[in-house]
C-alpha cells in the first residue's frame, strides 16, 4: 500500500515538474506567501504612517513605489496588502472548502431527498452572480475583515459542493466501496474513510482556483469601498484611492494592480498544473 502511494506521489511530482506553467504558478504563489509572512521585516516603513510632506512622490530610492496622497509608502502598503489579501482569502476558502465539500459529499453519497434539498439550495445561491451576492452580503453586514470572510465564503461554498458531489458520485461506484458495504461498515464510515479521501483531488484544484477568485473579490469589494476598513493596506482599496490621482501619480494604480495580476495568475497557473498532475486519465510520459 505504501509502495503504491509512493509511486502515485512520484507520478504527480513528475507531472508538475514537466508543467512549466505549474512551476511558474508555484513560484509566484510561494513568493507572495513569503512576502505576506515576512511583511514586517521586508517593508521599510509603517504602511499606515502618514507623512504629508512626502505626498504623491514618484518612485525613488527612498520610496521604491512612490507615496500616496497621505505620504504613505506604496511599497510597504503593497507588501502588507499581500498579507491582508492572502489571510482573508485563505480563511474564506478554507471555510467554504470544509462546508461545501462536506455538504456536497453528503448529497452525492446519500442521494435522493438529501441530495435534492442540499443541491437545490445551492442552485438558488448560484443563480446570483458571485460579486453581486458578495456586495449584497457586505451591504447588509457592513465593511470589515470578518464580514468580508463571510461574504467570500458564502459565494464559494456552492462551487465546492458541486465539485465534491460530482467527484463522490464517481468514487462511490468503485469496488472497494461495495466491499465495505458488503462487510457491514456503516455509511458514514464509508463516506469519511473511503469516499471523501479518494475524491479530494478535484477539490484541491478548485481550492487553488478559488484563492484567485477570492483575491479578486477582496480587491473588487475594496475598490467599491465595501472591503477592509481604512487605513488597513489592501490592494483594491489602494486602487480606489489611486483612481482620483491616476493622471498625476500613475504609480498609485500600477503597483497594486500589478500585485493583483501576479498573484491571481499564480494561483490560476498552479490550479491548472494541479489539475493536470492529479488527473488519473492522463498518462505519465
């Protein structure tokens, strides 16, 4: 059993190493995670400290990315913005992964009335465009990190539920599930011991993709004034401020926008690479 698992791991690792886009995505993702973790060490200034005498300065050796209207260092705010975005996105995606995967797995495994009730509820949520649903939730709850996490988790749960249900419907047809039923193992034991672990690969791919979507959602809501509360550094909020001064100080929009572009691209490339590596239908070459 251990030998088979090791061989599968080796095949997955070989596929990832052969996929250049997956490697690029992994490098970008790890790069931003490191920046987020060591933000206090990397950032040269306090991202919230205002120095009006340095207002709207361009990029220089003193301020690598320039300063904003309040004289705050843009480089420091971009670095701390990585910490803000990745923290909120990772918590929201983790919550939606756990809840969505669990409910989707239950729906797919037990079927019938349970399946209808759970999936019809998620169909209602999916009828709303994701960003509009998040805006509605944030309008009701108000701005703030906790409410932002709730909004992002709510609109991501149906996606995980549908992926998990589809995967479970396929896995539960395998012979080892029938064997477990034949020896009298309980349905819940079969679900958690055999079905969910063997249906987790597409959920992992979806998690990487949803990280990119969540970061875009954080930035979009921040741009609309519904995200984290100022003066907390966050890329979307900083882009909203940059809009007013875009012609006189374009650096205010360029660097936060570039950070969003890179981290979203990284998670998408990583998700595509994981999809190729974990796809059992692909032959290892």
